C-alpha cells in the first residue's frame, strides 16, 4: 500500500481522497453566504484506514450518496464489537472529499458513549448550526428545533457510539436532504434506530489489510519477520484495535531489534501480554488520565451486565475463544441453570456484541475469551 493509499477509498471503481488535517475542517463562507458550515468529523487515526473499501461502498449505497435528488433517506447503522473500527469507518465517511459539496451545510458529529449529557450535546449541534438552544425547555424541544432548522439544509449527521435507543433518538433530526449514520456495539440499538435492513455489520479486517495495518505502524517488525507478524495478526484475530495497540507497542521497541523480536514473540504467546496492550488516546466512558487498556475497553460492555451475567460471561471463558464454538446445553451446564435461562443470557451477550451465533453454536472473539478468563480469576470463580 502506498503512502497515499491509506488516505484513499475506492468506491465503485472511483478513487476518493480523504481530507486529512486535525480537528474540524472548516470550509469558508458557503454559496448562500451564510456563516461557515460546520465540518465536525474528527481526524482519522494516524495510521490511516486499511481494508474498508467494501464497507464504505455499502454505506455509500445505503445512504444514496450517488444521487443528490434522492430525498428522505432513513438512517444507517454500523454495528460491531468494541474496537472493530466503527468510529474509524464513520470518520472516513465524513472525510470523503466529495462530502463538503454533497453536504454544503456541513457534517454534524456527536459521540454519545454510555452516559451522555444529551442536552449539552444537542446544544453543541445547535451552536454548530448557529441556533441558540439555551432557551429551549428540554431535550425534546431542542430536538424539535434542530429538526426544523435542518429541514431546509443538506447535512451529514454522524451519531457515534450509541448505547441507548432513547438517547440516540434525540439525534435523529435529519431533514429530507440530510443523511444520518449511527454506530453502536449493540444490535437492538442498531435495529431500533435504523432497522435491520439498514444495519451494516462491521467485521474484522481481512488478513492482508491487517498485515498492512501492522506494517504501517511497525514496519521494522513486519519486515524482520513477516511470518511472525502474520501469526500475530492471526492471534489478534484481525481486530483493528488489537492490531493498532500491538503495532504501537512494537514500534516503540524498534530501535532495539532483539527487544522487538522478544515482544513480538510475547504478544503471540502470552495471554496477559495481549490484554495489557496500552492505548494512548482517551476513550469515552473511561477516565481521562488512566492509560486505557484493551481490557478496559472490553470491560465497558461487560460492566453493563448484571452481576449474574457478569459471572456467566467470566465462566464462558472455559469454552475458549475463536476458533472454538459451544452450544447452549454446555452453557446451561457450566452456569448451572436451565437451558431457557441460558438462552436468555446468551441473547443478552449477543446484543452486547460479546459473543456471536455461528449456526446452532456460539462463538467468542479470542480477545474477549482472554478477558473473560482474567475476570474469572479476579472474581475467584
Ligand atoms: N480500518 C482501519 N485501519 C486502521 N486502523 C483502524 C481501522 N479500524 C480501526 N482502526 C484502529 O483501531 C482502533 C479501534 O477502532 P475504532 O475506535 O474505530 O473502533 P470502534 O468499533 O469504534 O470501537 P468502540 O465500540 O469501542 O467505539 C482505533 O485505534 C483505530 O485507529
Ligand atoms: Mg467507536
């Protein structure tokens, strides 16, 4: 992959550049001589975006971005595991180079997270659009105001990291010439806000894209032992977050090749080494100061379960992660409950993106299985 390619997306054979640069891009005065339109899309990750042309093509089609005349396009949702790359995909969409002309009134971006202050976030959109929402009575009134303002505008609305249907609904304020993209870990949230047909499951990267991402972050590590690097991608199950964290870790050691090799070996072999990958940037719902581990990120999903389900999630580690799968009877046995109760729990896990159904059986991402195993030790189960 060339230097430019990581900031390009190919859709239906056309190559589009992604706008780079930090923070919100602000386009000067627009055609109608109004104040500058807001372009709130956050920056792309420094390593760019790898292996998402197909996903973006699907989003492009679902949002009918090829046709300005198509009105009233309902929202589209991206859903998938934590760390799979939903936010990154949404960021790439918001930075496609035709976006400012397709959406001359701007890109409104909001990240909700598990406990958003809806009112403040609505105010943020109001300010971006040049509307004062302070006098409004409540969230519903703010929503109605935004809806009225956006009725005659052409804007792209991106609502990232929705955890709750009711919270997400406040941001469904698109007018007939707007488009809305949501991201969420939770299937019921996606289906409720965007319908099942308009929900796109974001999956792990293809092996080639995963290796390209690792190479981008830690070129020395991949060059020095490509086979080992491929094995690492496989062990991290091509999960972008894990690959990114591992790549950063290896890059730090690049000056001392022997140490880097050791680290690579450790990441491949050791469970704890894989889980303790540190991430520099802060993430929503976590404290700002603490370095954030993959564990903490995955924990966000688990902490929302009740006590019994948390224990059951931890115990599910005995089934092992990918490629192992298990069936409901085994779960009922380990959890010492009825099959019906086990099905209820499993349904909740699926909704949270903690496990997935594979035919009649169930499957857990290996990193989550590692996490569950740690949890089991911690809980003394
Ligand atoms: N296609 C990609 N190419 C390169 N890096 C990626 C890609 N997708 C994701 N990443 C990196 O992986 C990490 C996780 O991605 P992202 O934050 O988009 O995941 P997410 O699905 O939004 O997770 P969450 O549910 O926790 O919000 C980020 O550090 C991002 O930079
Ligand atoms: Mg996200």
